């Protein structure tokens, strides 16, 4: 059950990282537009 938890945690980390990246990108884009 440990490998599955490792995959889930890695997927969650990637999800959080991509969400942060998207929010930063949209914030900088909004700053450029506004």
C-alpha cells in the first residue's frame, strides 16, 4: 500500500504546484492587462 500512497502524494504535490503556477501566471497576466 506504500507505493500507491507515494504515487498519490506525488500527484497531489504536482497538482498543488500546477495550481500555484496557474494562479501566478493569471495574476501576472491580469497585472499586465490592468
